[in-house]
């Protein structure tokens, strides 16, 4: 599981565990199923969310949540993802989208085939230049931590994909920064929907997701003030007599 969020940051979480309170999302888990976890119990609990080609998409909206998360300011999305099967474009190309103004316009990551059969790669989309490789491949039935960070003010996002082990330890990373998405995603208020999209109604692609964590990114001044306060408190404790 993840550590507690930073002070001053609004956060919403879904771990797919029985009895979990997700009312602060302001929406429901749509189109997906509850599946057995793909991580170790300590890292992923007992359950995960899942979807397959025949469902085409599963999603979670967070722009209307009640947890003070402001989607007009910067926020980061973290989630653990695993593809157990992948048919590629003809049978279920897999995408993760933040937005509902067309997947080609929003912050968007995908898994796609390569020129080598059986080798898949992670990509992120720039609205100006198209799809770009993140520099990390995907192994089926292996977990990955996917982290897009969205900046609505600059209409850009960064994307990182970490290969992890079943305990959540990072084994390798691919990333890109300053990726552009369409201004209409913001002006039409379409960001703030976490959509897992499988581009086929038939095929053999299946995906699992767990530990969804969406956190507002503090302004630099706020982050500095938090760090300064922590340093002052540490110095005060150091000066205290034993």
C-alpha cells in the first residue's frame, strides 16, 4: 500500500478492498469488475479492479469528488497495472486516459505492439507530435506502476511507468515530460475521468488495476513552506534536553 499523502495535498484512493469507503470520489467504479489481486497481499490487498476486451472500457470519475481535489490545478495519478493477455490493436489495444474529450486529445498512455513479435512497449501521446516511446517495455503478467502528472494550467503532463515486483519495489523506469494535450480537454471540463480503454469489443486483452491514488500537487511555495516547517520542527527537537 502507499504511504500517507503529503501535508496540504488533497487525495482520493481506491484499493478495491471489501468495505472500502469510496464515497469521496463522487462517482462509481463503472464498467469494471472486482478481481483477485495481482500483487502480494501486503502490497495489493485481496482485490483489484479488472476489465477485458468485451467490456471495452472501465473508468472512475474524480472531477466531481468531495475530497477538495481541484482538477483545475496540478494533480498526480498513481496506479498499479498488469496486463495478463494482450491481443494488440486488432484485439484490444490498451490505453489509460485522463479525460473524456476523445482519447486522442487527452493525457493518454498505452501499451502497443512493436516490430518484434511478442514484445510490447509503453507509450505516451503528445497532442502535437503523436505517440512517443517511454523507454520501457511490457511483459505480460508482470506489474507496473503508472504515474501521469497533469498540469491543467500549462496544458501539459508528464508520464512515468515503473516496472515493479510483486511487493511494489521499483525495478526500472521509463518517463517523458512536457507532453501536450488539447486545450479543449480543460475548457470543456473533461479532465478528471480516469478511463481504462480497450479498443475492441472482442479479443483477448485483459487488464488489472490496483492502488489508485490521485493527489493534488502543492504549489512550489506551499511545498517549500512544508519543508521549512518540518526542518524547524526537527531543529527544535534536536535542541531539546534529554
